[in-house]
C-alpha cells in the first residue's frame, strides 16, 4: 500500500517534462571564495603585521575565521592586527601601514560576504561592483589622510607643510562617507 497519492508518483511522462534550471546570472564566483579570501587576506596581513609566535596566532585566527564565519573571529582578527600594528615600534608611514589599512577594510568586506554566502552557492560578479566602488571611495581618502598625518605628526616627521593636504584628505573622507550614508538612506 502506497502512502504517496497517485498524482505525486513519478510517471513516464515526467521524463519529457521540462526541467527548471537555475537563473542565468552571468559570470559567477563560487560561494566559498569569500571564506578563502578571509583566510588568505587574514594570513597575509598577519605576516605583514606581527612576528614570531604572534604570527602563528594571527594565522590560526585567520584560518578559524575562514572555517567558521558565524563565530565572527574575522573581526577579532582585525582588532588583533590593529593592536599588533600599534604595539610595533613607531616608524611613521610605511608600506606595511598602507597594506594594513587597505587589508583590514578588505578583510571586513570579505568577512561580511562569508557570513551571507553559503559555501555551495554562487554570486554574480556584477554584485561585487558596488562594494568595490565603496572600497575605492573610502580607501583613497583614508590612505591620503594616513600618509599626510603620519608624515606630519610622526616623530622625526618633516612634513609640517603637508597639514593643508591633511585637511583636504580629511574633508574628502568626510564628504565620501556622508555621500555613502546619504545614498544608503535615500529611498529607492
């Protein structure tokens, strides 16, 4: 005796019925790319920022953040790397500082994507255009402001003439953030 009603049982006619295919989203990335990015970016930032045993701790945090994004370890890693940079000897502006500023932003964006994307899913590449624009809109003034402030205020800094550039970079950052928030709050 069958518990499945006759109208739900597969028949020979079902083989000829059209299959429902997933929508065509164009060029797409697999869902696991964000987790892999968290692991790679986090490990790379740890290699740039901390040394010795603390590098091992940073890499382990990056791998845990990639493996289990719901634990929010990626943000703990970002805090850890920031504190590692603060604890290092002062040296003014360097390529490591610039990489850390950019990398922490990229780590945050990738960690957010890793929370939202199932590993077996897909994401259209065109979806990444808006986060990429925001990344550039924020990072260009942040990097400029960072260079100017650290060159001007760091011990042994020889850039008091750059203070007007710091004001311009700070104003550009403020305008960029206000425009992003205003566009985000505007009804669509």
